[in-house]
């Protein structure tokens, strides 16, 4: 008799014996991808526009090979900031999974390699809820450095100094209550 192998997802494969999932979800792709757009879009166009104009001026003036090559990385960064970061952020959103169990909070990201963040409920730092009127929101566990959280798709050069978070989730207030209730239950267990 043959049995089919069922992929239970990245969260289920991390569960300990007896651990129960209280909530599981993923970011809203659109909200996740556009997080921080209000300041990134103008900055992206300023950076990219300046780099492109500078590079064209250098090429037209025939300033020399060094100047021709010097602007290329700046143009590439500008093009990424204008056009590339959105598809990267969408990929991150589609491959990010969140869960609250009766023992832990889990964040699994498989966008560009696998990264797992797990925090025991008993040791969970204070959580902060940011919620829109639509119910979409972010739950941050701990504090961010200087209150700044780089938007998804923004190059961070491998720095993960920001506090872990459930970013751009639906029904964030309900999930926040689930986290708080699970944390209280873990302390009394």
C-alpha cells in the first residue's frame, strides 16, 4: 500500500509534540509590498533620477572610462529602488508564514533561503500593535532600533536588527489578543 506524502507547510514541520497552533497566517501581499511606499517612492525617484541624469551627462561628455563605470552601480541601485523592490517584497510576503502556538511565536521566511524566528511565549517581549481601520496591521515583538523598521524589499545588507514582527496581517487586533492570551496562559502554566 502506498501513502501520499502531504506537505504540511513550514509551520507544521516545526511543531513540537503536543504543541497546538492557535493562529497561523501570512502577510497581505499588497500591504506588505507597499509598506513604507509613502517615503520610498519619492526617495527612489530622486536617487534613480539623479543617477540616470548623472550617468547620461558623463557618457555624453566623454569624461572617461572611470566616470562611465562609476555611475553604473548608482543607476542599478536606483532602478532596483524604483522597480525591483516591489517584486522582491511580494516574494517575501508569499514565502513568509506566521504562527502562534500554545508554546511559541514562529516566523518562517523562505524568500531567499530559510530563516526561522521562534520566541517562547513565557519569554516574549512586550508586543506592539499598529492597526489600520481595515483591520490590517503589524504586531511587533520588542522594540525597533530608533523606531525604524526597513520596509520589505528594502536592501538591509543582511542586518536584522529590527524586532521580529507579524507584518501586514489581516485582523491584527484579533491576532494580538490571541498572542496576549497565549502569553498569559504560558505564564500561569
